[in-house]
């Protein structure tokens, strides 16, 4: 087999996705069930254990241990039905950060997990929007069907109203909460029966003719059956038809109902998802799209995790492979600095185990030991210089003024700020009038990570003073009159000397926009 044939085969097998959810929707539980189906039995309980007993793991960042949350995202890999599955774990805590967003750029599709009782929640909305912008397919799993929840039609309406996406149910609940009897699979015409216990070995499925099959009435009784028939007739007539192209374009989300903790509906979901979800596709580079089957290796760094092992002070750069075949020990070009580097000890991730990886293919994520040579967004490539443009920046929403406690440490302080900005830990702004340094982030946690790392890595104690701004807009105007932006806002500069206006509320921002119709207000740096 030629190298490109081999790569093509491997790419066809791969599914790389992220689960997006509001905390408590059941992401940990679902991830664990998926790993179990993938035969990663030795991991049983490990996902949960990591969450509950974080003090036992020594190699996660100190803050993560203290707070019992996942600061940085890890990657889990398993095989199922001939597929190689990569799950990118995004922090579920509300203190998420830009890393969460960046991780989504490494995913080819997303699974949106929703609590049946709570519907679409705040963090789901934010994460959904990032996926939407990237145009990746989004699959919805409505969880906790064993509990009383919202009506399925209301949930579909909510997806449309709140997220602006149409949906098509792949299965439909028969009863709910205490009355839950099963789900009807609309594609395969079968009923998966709810057994209400956490048992992986017995998933009971009954084949039926259609939803009018008398067998359903026997199993579910008259009341639930009439309700099911009514609902499905309505969906058949008035609901969206399944349209593969629309799903692929992220315009239509297939919905699956189930209960992760009861392992109910999870396997059906996994199998359908793996069939419908896209394999790794071409990635945008400065030279145009690069096909994954291109036999020259390339990839980009989407995240850098510092201090995974405080004793060694090492960092791990997470690289998404975009084309070619990766081999341990291979030499590649670090495109930004033009140097050739050897990728000696890469790691692949399986829950908290770190395994050394010998070969990997597009769609896979590898962790590279980083002695401080990588920045977020760096591309590595073999053969030609490929620069990927996959990483967007995000408009900060939380701001703080930073001051140094010991003025003698000015030099280390500046170095720390420069490096951590470059790494993407925080965004920095300088006020034009008061000589203040202002940090901007999308999640409060980034401040804590910044403070911690300034102390741990640069020996500098910093103080952060929260500011009341909520929006940053980059000002593009040939004849900017700084005076204009001091009303209801503060004008600052970013590190490239671009003007940025900070606003305390949406009203102030709208007013400034209306008063300056010829000025462009950009959410991120031009
Ligand atoms: P995460 O914060 O999204 O990772 O959520 P977890 O997986 O930790 O789940 C949050 C809580 O919901 C836990 O107590 C789970 O046991 C529970 N849970 C998860 N799935 C289900 C479900 O299908 N039904 C019910 N009743 N509880 C569930």
C-alpha cells in the first residue's frame, strides 16, 4: 500500500469531536459510557475518578487540583466498529477560558449535550456559537430522560429560538421521567426499551414495522402509545426531514434522546453519530486548503498546557495533525522560526494515562514536550511551509487592571506578561492616558491561571483589580479622534498599537457606534 493510500484509509476511520455542555448536563457520565463502548474497560470509573479525586493525580496543574476542575482539556481515544474516535474534552466548569474555544477548532464535529429539564443553558450557547462560526456539524443528545423534563417539542423550539438551529429527532421518547418506557428509533424502526439500571450488557431492542405496530402498544400501554403516534405523525408531516447536507453544513442538528447514567440510548447514539459525523477534512492554510491525505505531515498547535508536572516545569503543546503521517522521531519544520526540530517523545492521550505514540494520522491529537519553543497557532510541517489559519481569537468580556506588588521585579513582570500574552493565556491592553496595564479574558479562570503562573514561573506577585468593562471593540478609522471614545468608554491600545475601546455595557457601545457611523468596531484585532 502506498503512503497516500494508507493515510486515506486512516483518515476515513477517524472521528474527532468535542462534547459541548453546560456544567452538570452529564458530560463526564456520557464520556465514560462512550469509552466503555469503545472497550476501554480499564478506564471504567477513571473519568469520574479524575473529577472526584483530583488530589490523587500529581501531574495536573496546581489550580486544577485545588479547585477540582479541569482547567485544560485533554483528549481521549478509542476504537469502535472500525472507527478511531478522538474525544476532545472541554472544561465543563463555568470558569472556562479561551482554551475551551480553541479546543473546538481542533474538532471536526461537536456533540451538544442538553439536560432535558434545563434545556439550553448559558455555557452551551457560547460554545455552540463558536461551533456555528466554524460551520461544523452539531449533534444533540438530550440527557436525563429518566427525570421529569421539558416537552420534546418545546426543546426543539428552544433550539430554534435560542440557538437559531433547526433540528431533526432521530429517536423519540416513549413516556418520560418515571413513566419512561423507551425510545422509538425513527430511522431503524425499532424500540429501545428503558430498563432503568446501569447495565452495559443488556440493551433491549425490539424491531417493529413502524410506529403503528401493535407490539408498541403491548409494551407501552394505550396512553403512551397514543401520545407517541400523535407526536410522530406530527413530526412526519410538519418536522424537518433528515438532510445530510444540512447536517454537514451545521444548519440542522440531529437529536437523540437518552439517559447517560442509565446507559440508555447511548449506543444507538454512538453508532449513528459515527456514521454521520465527518472524517477529518481539508484545513485552511495561507496557501489554500490542505487535504488530510496530502502525504507530507502538517499540523498546528491549538493549546499549550504549562506545568503538567511541576517538578519538571515542562509544558505540553497539543498539536492537531492536519495532513500526512506522523512518526515518532521525525524531523519537521517549525514554520514560524524556520528551524527544523525532531519530535522525539510525543504523547497520545487516553484519559489520564499518557502513552508514547509511534504513529498518528490526521484527526489525531498529539502532545509534544515543549521546552518553550511553541506558541498557540504555530504550524509544523514537512516538505513545504504550511501556515494554518485555524485559530480565531476571541473578544474578551472580563477585564482587570494588573499591578505588581514588588516594584523591583519590573523586569520579570514584563517578561511574564509578554510571554503569557504570546502563549494566549490572556490578552493585554495599555491605557493611553493613565499608563495602566489591563488584562482581558473570556473566563475568570484565566486570571487565576495568570496570577498563579506569574508567581510560579516568574516569581512575581501581581494584584488584579476587576474593572466594570464588558466589551472590547477594535476601532478601525483613518482619522481617529481619541477624544470621542472617552465618553462612556475607555480607549486603550493593544500590544500592536491598535486602538481598542472598552465599554461598560451594550448601551454605551451601541451609542458609540451610532455616533461614529464611519468607524468600524471589530470584535477582535484586525
Ligand atoms: P458534567 O458536569 O456535565 O460532567 O456532569 P456529570 O457527568 O458529572 O453529571 C452530573 C450529574 O448528573 C451527576 O450526578 C450524574 O450522575 C447525573 N446524571 C448524568 N446523566 C444522568 C441521567 O441520564 N439521568 C440522571 N437522572 N442523572 C444523570
